[in-house]
């Protein structure tokens, strides 16, 4: 996933809805078209299989949008010597929901730098392990994969749709949705939950959530940990609660 002759940083790991991913950012001396052309060719010709079937399957499993200023390439690297092998992979994927049964996930996003028009900003993202779509995209009424915030209360009557953190970092984001509670009640209920779990509120006006552009915000701290809860309304009428947790080092 490294671009040729570019200065490399070590890849960083993230955990998204229970799925482990790696990513790297680079600045390269090439156009958006050159960069994404490199990754599209890499997707189609990925793997060590000498079968004529492999490039055909990889081309089917590759999607890209390439414009002058920005674009992306996304693909699965499928190594299948024959249709029978590929059919078995599809069957395992249908049973498990694990995308890695089909192939390795690869993604590259490129954008022309605004500071230096001669350079392109590049983000690459990939997975070398399981990518269970049933965790990433939860069924109706269920939680997405991943974890709630450690040591923090979970919002009542809500389901988790996003869990994100960088294992080497000190911050986490968890997003919940609720369908049977109003915006104001959700913010007030979570404020009370924080207090009951030993968190100290950080308030400008005691007893009231801070509001900005229709979003209600409650902040609290306990020891080295701080939580900011953002409550807002989704276009479909549901209430969204975004919890941000950071740890002082």
C-alpha cells in the first residue's frame, strides 16, 4: 500500500466497530491520476496467482472515481485459481459475513494539495485480518461491533452505531441512536447518568446543557478522563448521541 519512492511513515492501527484496520498518510510528488492509476493497477494485478481468472475477478472487485483534484480506489484482492475456489470463498462469506473470505480490503484516497499544487495528499487504508460486515453494519435494532466507553455510562434506550479508537491513542468516539426519546430528554438523562456514576460536570450554567446550532453538549471529568456528550437530531427524527472520551497523559 506504499506509493513508490515516497517517504514512508509507519502505518497506524485503528479499531472501527470491532474491526482492526491499518492506515498511512503520505504526500507524494505525482498527480492524482498517476497516484490512483498506480493503486488501480495494483488492485487488478494483486496476488501471486498466475490464473487468468484472478485479474478478471480483481477488476470486478475494484471501484474507483478519479478526477483532476481528487478521487479514490477501493478493492478486494481476490486470489482464486478457478471458479470452484471462488465459489467456495463466496459461500464462506455468505455464511460468516467476513469480507476477508473473499479477499483483502484495500482503499486509497488522493487529493491535490492546496499548499503545493505539485503534490498529492494520499491516504491508504487496509485490513490484513477479518472484516465482518455484520459488525460494521449492524442489523436493525442491534449494536454495531466494538465497545462502549470504558468506565462511562451507556445512554439508556439507545443502540450503538459507531465505535472508533486508535489503540495507541488516548481518545475514543462512540455514537448511539435512540428513537423514543427527545433531544432535551436524552441530554438531561445522560447528564444525570454521568453524575450517578461519579463524574463531575463541567458547566457554564449549572443544570443546563450548553447549546450551539441545535446541538446540546454536556461535559464531565473523572480523574484523568474527560467525556463530552453531544446530542443532536437526525434528519429522520431519531436522536443521536456522540460521546467523545479523552485521557490526560
